[in-house]
């Protein structure tokens, strides 16, 4: 049995090696390292995959979020609502731009922000909300979009973990994660569901004016070379990364299916263990299982289970151990322990198991038996 990894990028690469090596070599042979043809080809292909949303590539997912906020013309002090149970990047860029991150609680079952939680956090200064589709499943966008519309808020989807997930609206319309709000932001970090071999990211939008603004900001605030209209930044996707992503995009749905197969096997194996809650599936969203995250019952000791699995050669991870309001960087007199009890509780009870596209049946069975052998 191969060594079990949280994400097995090596095995995945070996299965697509020929196509990836060829794509990389072509970029080197043509020395088109910056803004080469693969960048526009990949952006176009991703746009087609996203039912025509315009795709603007950039350097990483954090930049995508920052550029999105800049493109919407928010003013210092404007409030942006964001869940406190997420990766730091989502809130970090808000603070970095001198906007005010207004942290909120999340739903205890889906771990996502909800329309009700957003509505409670709205003030006259609220200008935008950043729902995060955590672990690969969309937040309930229909109700979130309705609240946003009612209060005139921009919606930026952080879809770094949910590329390829489908959300179904009440009228039957199906949309891809990241294409429902004003702007979607994603990351191509190697371990993400569509990962490159370095850093990468992208923004999506259906709004032509916003697309123009985003492109300009990501390119030093210029539309025409050496004519700088606004203060921007330098955020590009390398051609080599785009070439790799173009190969992997063709496999994205197949990869999501492989992840779902692993998730379904875990679900079935753990369904009778009363100390484990397997991931709750939303009725409106498919799940692309960036993470397969267990929620342990209060009686189970998460850290003991993690150590027990480690001993048996099974890695596991805690996404995330500390809610944002308790991070030193976000601590203000406003926030204290106990403010967001659901998120704080999740931080002590979640555990993500290995899940990836090349998981062997022997590995999967080994992980399952290891979890089942844990006595608490
Ligand atoms: C990975 C991730 C990001 C940031 O992406 P980078 O490419 O690492 O900058 C932002 N938000 C979420 C939810 C993520 O998982």
C-alpha cells in the first residue's frame, strides 16, 4: 500500500504526466512565460466550463479576493460581512484595504454562513458580503442573494474550495459555484480541487464593466500600457501554471466524481458510529469534497483521535483550529471568547480525513478501519 497522504499530488501527476510535461515544455520552448497563449486559452476554457462567466486569472486566491474588493470601489470603513470559521485570507484582505471585516457565526451543520446570520450583521455601513463555500459545498446562495439584494450589498463568493460545485435554485436553474454573486474568487493552490504546480488564482464575473475594472486593477491599474487610471497591483497567472491548469481542467469533473466516491464510502462506513457526524449534504448544492470533514460528538476527543490515526500512519487535519475572532490579528475589544460559540465549538470538533483523486481501495479501507478502531 502506498503511503497515505491528505492529498496525493504525486500519484495524480504520474497519471497525467505526458500531457503536463508536454504543456510545460511548450511554454519553455516558446519562452512565453508571461501572458503566453496558454493563459488566454485556459481562461477561455474555464469560462466555457463556468457557463460563460468571464474569467480573469491572477496570482493566487488571496489576490483574487483583494482585487474583487478593490474593483467594487468600497471606501475605507465600509463593512464587509464574512464568516469567522474560514481560512484567514477571506477576512485578511478586507482588513488590509482598511475595510471593516464584520465576522459572523456559521451554520453548525453545513459550516457555511446563512442569510439569517448575514441579516443580523447588517448595519447602515454594510456594503458587501463574502460567503465562503467551505469544504466544497455551496452556501445557500438563493437566500443569501435575496438578502443582499434587499440591502443593496455586493456578493463576492470565496469559491477557493468549491470549484465545480453546482447550486440549484428554486426554479430549477443550476449555476456553478462562483458565478452567482457579483464576483467569484478562486485559488489554484496545488492542493485545491483544480490545482497548479505553484500559485495561481482567478476571478469570475458575468458583469462586463466589473470584468474590465478587475483586469485593469490586476494589471497595475492600466488598460493601455503606461497609462495608469487607478492604483492597482501586479497579479498574474504564470503561463506555465496556466498550461498545467488547461490539462487538469479537462479532468475536473472526473476528479470531483473520484472525491465523491471516497466521500460516499466514508459516509457508509461511519454511519453507525454514534460519535461521528459525517458531512451534512445541502439539498441545493452538490459537494466537490475539497475536504471530507467529520464533526465529532462532544464525548469524543478529537485530538486523541488525530494522534491515534497518526500513530497508524493516517494523516488528518484540523480546518480550522482557531476561529478568526480569536486570532491575534483580528482581536479587537469587540470580540471575545464565547462570541461565536458554534464556530468555537467546531474548532474543537472537526477533523478532515485524507481525500483525493487517486485514493486506492486498500488505503481507503485502511483509513476506515483505523477510525473504527478508535475507542473513546
Ligand atoms: C486557499 C483558500 C484561499 C486562498 O488561496 P491562495 O491561493 O492560497 O491565496 C482563500 N480562501 C479559502 C477559503 C481558501 O481555502
